[in-house]
């Protein structure tokens, strides 16, 4: 696996832990809000999990328009 694939795999694990089995079937390009039926508050909870898991701080402005695992992996990759 490439580091991008590793990140996406880890992101899927974290999403599954927070949102249940439906998250396990996420593809890298799926819209998280549509696929999981989450709202912005739930997305913030996931963001907190991500920041803790990866030891990064992600400013809100970097997440504007990011709705996919691939997008999250890109943002986290820049912060590591």
C-alpha cells in the first residue's frame, strides 16, 4: 500500500469506529455526508478523532469543500 492508501485505510477504520458498519464500505471518493448521512456536528466529531489519531491540528479553512476520504487523506498528508 502507498502512504495515501494507508491513510485512506486508517480513515475508514476511524469512520467505522465512529459511525458503524456503513462506514466500512466507504470508497475514497464517496461523499461522507451523503454516504453516512452525517451532519456538520458529526463531521466535527470525526475531525477531532482524526486530529488525535494522526497527531495533527487541521485548521477549519483547510477542510472547506473536503467531503471525501481522499480529500481528508490529502489534508492530513500535508500536515504530517
